[in-house]
C-alpha cells in the first residue's frame, strides 16, 4: 500500500512564495504528480516527477527526492486564483494514489 | 492536451434507482480508465480500474455488484450506480490514460466530474 502525507491547510499572501510539502511511503515507485483542484471541479495536472531534482514550469516548480520519499510544490508570485486544494499523488506499478490535499488560501 | 468528458455533470435521483455516468476520451484512445469518488473535503479515492475489453479491477471495499463498470471501447467507459442510496451521494470523477502522444503515456487526464445526489 501507500501512505501519503501533506499539510491540511496553508495560508499565504498575494505575491508571495509558498512551498507545499509531501512525504510518501510506497513500494514500486513510478512517479509523483501534483494536481490543483478548485472546489466542485476535477483536478488539473500541474507537474510530474519521476527522477530526483527540480522541475520548473512557469510560476510552479516541483521537487522530488526518492531516497527521502519527499516532494514539494513551490508556487511563486501567488495570485488570488491560486487559492485551491493541491493534491500530491504517487503512482506505483498499478495505480495513482492521492494524498488528502492541502487547502491553500491566498490573502490580498 | 487530451480531453476527457463526463455526462451528466450533475444528477439527482431517488433512493433505489440506478444512475449511469459516461466517461469519454475525446481525442485519444484510453487504454485504461479509472473511476474515483470524492466526498466533501476529502481526497479522491480510487474505486476501480478498467482496461478496454476486460473486467474492471475494484479496490477493497467497493462493491462490484453495486458499481457496475463497462469499458466497451477505447473511448468510452460507464459507471452505473445501482440501487442508489443517500450515502452514495458524492462527486464521481473518471480519469483516462493512454494514447499515441508520448506525454500521455504517464499522465492521467481527468474528466470534469459528476455530482450525484440521492434523495
């Protein structure tokens, strides 16, 4: 099975930088994903890491350390529209398992 | 990017009736489709995985006779909630994987979800 842990809630200010951490335990690691989900909507893909290191995509970056079972999602230049739930998901050989999500609130 | 559609987007039904939800991959062939359920303020929980032309694999605790999944073609999967009860009220989301594009080989594309309310 898999165990994925991420903070329940975070608050940050518009224009700031926020880092959302995710730790996991799994057998047969086959990639880590970050998704954004607004209330009442389906998740949208943000990033994918399968090798150690940092992947940058515009204002969003994701980091992975497989030896530590650790990832983070970094959001820069926060905007109000970034207020959402951020889901860390780990894939093994069979399926994608989601963490409980981190609800990010961006304040003006 | 790849597009996955779901129909209906929301449905209200009476207790004891059955509801069918369709999931379609619009511009790629989905070799594998996943059905998730999400209760308010909780994360997505995988219900079942289906491959085209074969029986679905259900997660522990999910009743296969209650949640019927059919993956008849590479672009369509259906989830039927039989004899629905109020506790089945939830947000059901399908996801599809597969296709010709390299970037779609690992990524799952999610449908917009179906909000089911059983009264």
